[in-house]
C-alpha cells in the first residue's frame, strides 16, 4: 500500500482512475494514451511546461482547468487541465453531444469540474481513504495552484486535443 | 404523477442522469432538477408527485447526507426511494448514507447498467 505523500504512487493510481472515469463516462476518449508521466517544470501565463527525461521538455497551452482540493492527513489538489478544444471534447463526450450541438463556456466548465470531481473521488477511494481521513472540496476554476507542493502530471493526447491530470500534495498537514 | 428529483450541483451530471434514466426506460413523467439539498427539499415540499430521488453527496449549501436526514425527518417521506449517486465510494461514506436513510448507493463513475441495477432493486 502506497502513501498519500508518495507522488509516484498517487500518479500511478491516478492513471487507473483516468482509465476508469474516461472508459465509463466520456464517449470518444476511450483508449486515450498517456504519452508520459511528467513532473511539471514551470507554469507561466497558462503555458505549462512538463519536463521529459527522454526527449527534453515539452509544453502545451493548457488553460482550461478544474481543481478539486482535498484535505485530511495530507492536503492537496487534483487538477484537470485542458486545451480549449480538449475541454470541449470532454464536455461533449460526457454529455454525448455531437459537433453540431452548441456548447456554452459554462457547460464546458461544469463538465470539466464534474470530470475532475470523478477523478478526485476515484483517487480518494483507491489511494487516500485507505490511509486516513480525507474530504473532497467542491470544484474550483482558475486556481493558481499550490505553492511549494510536490506532485506531477499525466499528460494525454487524443487527436488534436491535449489534457493533463495533475495530483499535488502539500507538505503542510491539516485536519479536515 | 411520477417525477424523478435529481439533486446534484453539476448540471452536467443531471443531464447525464436524465439521459441514462430515459435510455433505461425508467417509468417517469418528468424530471425536477435541484443543485443542492436545500433546493431538493423545497421541491419535495412543493411538488407532490416525486417518486424517486437521485442525490449527490458533496454539494454546496446542503450536502447529500444532510438532505437524506432532512427528508427522513418528514413523516410522509420516510419510504421515498433515495439513491445516492456520488464520487464518495469509501465504505464509511456508504455506511453513513445508508444509516441516514438512503435506499441505494451508486459510485461515480458509473455505467448505465449500475444505475439501472440500483433502481431495479428498488422496484423501479
């Protein structure tokens, strides 16, 4: 059993959670391939740079993000971050909408928040709850991200779209 | 009347549930949508035809657990089927919900079959 402070363990578990959530709930993202597991190198003006040990750093403009905070024996965040088209694809996949149906920004954000919520819930069940008492927060948008936190990202590409699923743990421990 | 009340702060999830329930051909005259437990209670007080509730756990204003407890405190609603549909899949959370009076529990992410199975178990 891994520890909730072990970033590698959390990311490995999150990879299973992504498969589960997207297989069951998001039409069209089935079979999405993880390109690599990257620690985040930097974030600036919405451009996230992931360091890649094999091929050097790569970057993606991933600026639509939904954040689910968790608190407990360890606190942290699950972040689902997408390109604009990736966010729309996830929303359409969740709602089983085709390209011809209109989709507003609020719909896209709500869908992204619900997707992040399911990812965080799955991670909580699999990796956090067995190690203590944890509580999930409600979805947040446009969060600056935790400062000084350890974590990493799973980066996915599907056709033209990109998304990352990040898990961050803060060093500061606090009770829920 | 035979209405289904959906209590979830995500409009996306309410739409997904409506689609799943329609596809499963669950007997229903229409849907009522509430974005938290307090709104859900208002519907139950104002709408006489609610025969089933699907409810999230984590919501603003009033969460799902408080909602279930509040509903069960109403004499006329003690047997109203309430199915929790939530990301909270831990055994303790499930026990808390069932102890509070929930009739069923489905963890997100779900398949349409898991929703249907939970409702069939309630005679729906």
